[in-house]
C-alpha cells in the first residue's frame, strides 16, 4: 500500500521506538502535523521555542540513553534549533532533528523561509540528510538513528521538503543499514590492552580519569571493578560525574578548573593516568603542556580522532569502554596502593574542597546540599551554566549514572529548563530538578508554558544571585571588580511562574530552604523556587584559565571551620 | 610549504552532492592547512577519489586522516606519503608570445616535454604534466615572457607497483598497529 512521506516518516519513527517528539509547527511541516494524530504512539510536546525542543530531546536522550527527537519548520524554525543541535554535538548526545524544507521546486530560489539547514549544520552534526524522494525516507530514518546512537553518539539532522511529505511511495522499513563509510571499533586491540595492564600493574600512583564515555557505554560495574581490584582513585570530568559512585571511598570527585583540589593534586602526581571515555577538554586539563607531568597516559576512547588530539598518549586503546575494561580487568592484578591512597587522603583532609562556610546568609552551596539531603540523592539534576552548574556538581553526590545532566562542551545558558523537561518526560518516575541561574533561566523561560501545558513535573531551583555570576567572578578576579554588564535587574520569578500557571516560592531565609524543597517535592506538577542567595559568592577551588592543575586557588575560608552537614559522605 | 613536510592523503568518498562541502568545511573549521585537493571518479562506481596534499609542518596529518574518516560519506582515507608513489599534476599556462619570443618559448616547452595546445596571435597555451617541481620550474621560466593565466589541477597520486585498489572493506578492529592499507593485487 502506498503511503505519504509524512506517514512513512511516522511509521519509521514508530519502528525506531520513538515515544515522544518535541516540536513546533510551521508551514513546511504542516502535512506532517496533519498526519501525526494517526500515530497516537508518537506523543508530541509543544515547546515555545525550537531551541527548547532540541534541548528537551537532548535531556531526554541523556536521562534515558535513548535517541531524542525534535522537530521544527523550515527557515527560522530550523535556525532556532541550531544552538541545541550544537550542544548535543559537543556532548555526544544522540538527537534526531527533523526539519521541514521548502518544496523541491523552490529549493535554491531563496523562497519564503528557505534556509540551507543542511549546510548550516555540517559542522555541528554527526551527519545530515536532505531527503529528495519519499521513497528514500525510510532508509534515511533507519540510517539516521543508527548513526546517532552507534559508536560515539551525536545529533543527525533530516531535512524534508514540504512536497516530500505529501508524495506517495511504498513503505518498507529496512532491516539493516549498509553505510560503508561508517565503522565503529568496539573491541580494543589485545596487545594494547596488555600494555595498559602491564603499566597499571607496575604503577605506584595510578589514577583513573573517567568521562561521559563510561556513562554512554554503560560500564559502571566494569569501572568499579577496575578501581576496587587495583585500588585506584577515580576522578571524573564534569560530564563523567555519576559514572562512579561519588560516596565511594575511592571517588575523588571532579577534575579541572573547578575540580576538587585533591583530585587535581592527584593528577599532578600520578605516575599512570587511565583516561576512560573522556576527551581532555581544556576545562578539565588546565594548561595542556603541564598536564599530568609525571604520568604515562592510557587513553580508552571509541573515537580514534580523540586519541592524541589534545594530550600526548602513551597507550592508546580505541574501543568501547565496557568491552575494553572487561578485557583489561582480567589482566589487572589485585593491589592495595596503601602509600598512594594514604597520600591522597592526606590531601583530601588538608584541602577540603566542598566545605560550606558557616554563616546566616543564604548560600547557593547550601541550597544544593539541602536538595541533596531532602531528595536523599534520588534525583536527576539538570543544571544551567555558570556558578549554579559548578555548585550543583560540587555539592550534590551523584551515585548513579545519568543523574547529572549538564551542558559541558558548549556551555549553553538556558539548557536547564528545557533539558529538565526532556529528562522528566523520559523518566517520569524520577524527581527532576532544574538548577538554574537567574541569568540563564531567562534565556528559555518560555518553556514554563511547555511544562504547564503538559503538566511536566519539573522542580526548578533558581540560584538567584542578581548577577551573571560566573562572569562576575572573572571580573572580580581578573578585571579588578569592574562589573560591566553582569548585574541583573530581574523580574519577580515567582510572579512569572504564577502567570504561567506554575506555583512558586521565594526563599531568602536559610531556615526555610528545607521546607520549600519539601513543598516542591510534594506538589504534583511543576514548581519553582526562587532562592535569593548571597550575590558575590565565588566558586572554589579554581584553576585560572591558562594555568596548570597544580595552580589551585582555594576558598579563602578553607580550614576555618568544617561544616559536616547531616549526611555522611566520604568525600567531604 | 617545504616539500619535505608535504603529506599526501587519498580518500575514497561517496559520489553524492555535498560531500566536497563536508570535507572543505572540516578543513576550514579545524584550521587544517591544505595545499591542494583534486577530485574525480575512481575505478569503483559511485566512489570518487580525492587526493589531498597537507602541510605536515603546520597541520597534524594524523588528525586530518582521522577527522576525514569520521565524515560518513568518506569511505576510506589513507596516508600514502611513506609509500612509493607516482604523483602528477596538470597545468595550463597561457603565456604572452610575440614573433620574437615565440621560438624561445617553444624551445623551453620542448625541453620540458610539455605541449602547446593553442596558438593565438599574441599568446600560447602550454600544457604541462609532471610533479610539482617540474611545473614550478617551467612556470618560473615562462614568467619573464608574461604569464596571462595559470590553471593547475592539484596533485593526483597512486602507489607504484602491483598493489591493487584501495580496500574499502571494513577494517578489522585493530587500528593501533597501522592497518595494512593497500590490498595486494591477486597473483594469477
Ligand atoms: C562553566 C563551565 C565550567 C566547566 N568546568 C569544568 C571542570 O572544572 N572540569 C571538567 O571536567 N569539566 C568542566 N566543564 C565541562 C567541559 O567543558 C567538558 O564538557 C567536559 O570536561 C567533557 O567531559 P568528557 O570528556 O567526559 O565528556 P564528552 O565531552 O562527552 O566526551 C566523551 C568522550 O567519550 C568518548 N566516548 C563516547 N562513547 C564512548 C564509548 N562507548 N566508549 C568509549 N569512549 C566513548 C567520546 O568519543 C568522547 O571522547 C565545564 C563546563 C562549563 C560550561
Ligand atoms: C548562551 C550563553 N551566553 C553567554 C554565556 C557566557 N556565560 C557563561 S556563565 C555566564 C553567567 C551565567 O549567569 P547565571 O545564569 O545567572 O548563572 P550564575 O553564574 O550566576 O550561577 C555567562 C554569561 C554562555 N555560557 N551561554
Ligand atoms: Mg546568576
């Protein structure tokens, strides 16, 4: 039986197991929207800006490990997706972006709302397609999903001219893909794994540096086995957080610009560094020439181009983390590394990075800590970008994978709310908290309407410091407190939320933090809390840009008083 | 570019619209210093062959190879710089010629075993094939007569001897050791 292009697309999405599409309509995708109700399996969530659709698909993908789907019309709709696609690209998130295009006869004529979105997205997608025949749609969708989720994941865009949606063709969903130029190496090379094992077995001061690749690969048990068997401390990147339980005695938390002082110290002294599924971003490494100066580096990554790109590597292993670690773990011998662990513990004691200073003021760190305590760590935290992001990374302990969702590579302010919506849609039974900056929140604030319309029960905690805080901190430290364009005069966020039909609370008093968080948790629907926090609080520790990880600026109040909190956590 | 640092890559790419754009977009975005690209059909239907010359002094050639390999439509990339290769480039040079200089130009062209393929009252078009040095020297010699136009194809290259076509079968998962890149021709 013949079907229209729109039907073929929908059938193909159903075959791929898609359950939700985040989208926004317009002229060129109207035939598709007209067809959507025939496929009730495909839930459509109407966003209020296409950037929100892309972030929601990304948040959905990160929370579930499945492919997220977003949809936009041609021209401005497609252009509005760009930031979200770039964000997914830099953080290797599997997202399918479907865009409408002007009808085939109009292509190249600068027709109304025509934009070359496949041209625009070449550098920010893993691959993209312009589909010129309805009969090609099924194969394209099959390939697109395969490419998006296989190997190193990433976004794939499918651009479909309006008249292709109405063109009729036979529907046959291919069983297999056949893409000769797309190959993934899963198994690591045995002799390289052997070399790595020997290096690890001989090392005196090993550290593991684990990244998002561990999460993507689902290799938590394997990573834990390696760390425990050979007693190797585990440090993660920002995006690797959650790939190893943070309450584990061997967990040293995050590396990098705002990483834990003791983690950075361990990297600086290590004799062997086992980098697993991470890409040596400069926020993680500091000045590259001074990175891990005493270490032989083993790098496990599924993308051969990541090896040796930023940092010299002694033992490269191309492959999937899970597969490689399974083999490696067989060859790694049991060790204790007592001296080394003792040294690390000493640093941890002398440089307690996550101490919250004692004060009656409402501190942003305190808010995060209380969210952790009230939720007992059972929450997905989706962050904005800036100080709020770093505090969320430092003061919450992530013991499960996919519980911290953050825009790392692009650092997209405004990611938090739409990505949290996507995460909540994908994981309806989990508590999802968006930790927002007062600046970034206003970049995608319109998605409050999305949450309200579909009753998507995200909880929003704004860390309202009245500043573009992260930039203000740089101005304070590097530009003599010349606060240009960083003070914010904000709207009343609670009233804004209420106007969207979402209840909210403002908290200015430390003593009300817990009660407010509990209120939000009890409410059956989206809820916003505007935490008016100390305006000039800084993120510490810090490694200034251009410095090595050894040059750590620690909190001025460090060693003054240690706040232990009510939770027992080993990396305090 | 120092000729010693030049590296030659050969890529087999799917013959589809937009592929050249993907490749050139990659070079620009990653700040790869590319001296020339020549593209044309290969012996395999549906696949084009690109010869890319990279300056190894300013560009990490291994990164170029790996990043190119990530482009879905790039089926295979190999670095043939270490192999024994033949490399050729074609140039057309339109040179100013008067009755008094014409014979001297023809003499030079003959020495280079180049051809004159167009003769007009005030000019000649010279066609020359060879390696880069040969084209450079001929061009330099002709310059003093006045070169009106120069068009060069960029280098194309092939590995010498019995080695056969570039293997487009997926590699075994052993990429650490440099993979055997050229399939040996079957001995009869
Ligand atoms: C304001 C701000 C501050 C920041 N500060 C820090 C900081 O202090 N410390 C820090 O670490 N980061 C920081 N970041 C984040 C940083 O920019 C990077 O996004 C982050 O370091 C990247 O982490 P990653 O390499 O683990 O993940 P990704 O960038 O997602 O890379 C994942 C890697 O894993 C590989 N991979 C994927 N799947 C597999 C698989 N199955 N098997 C094997 N390999 C696989 C990929 O090829 C890739 O190389 C900050 C970001 C912002 C916005
Ligand atoms: C879209 C975008 N524009 C600009 C920046 C640069 N930037 C990084 S952090 C930051 C400040 C963020 O302010 P806010 O959202 O209030 O968060 P805070 O740092 O105060 O927690 C800015 C402007 C960015 N990351 N993203
Ligand atoms: Mg702020």
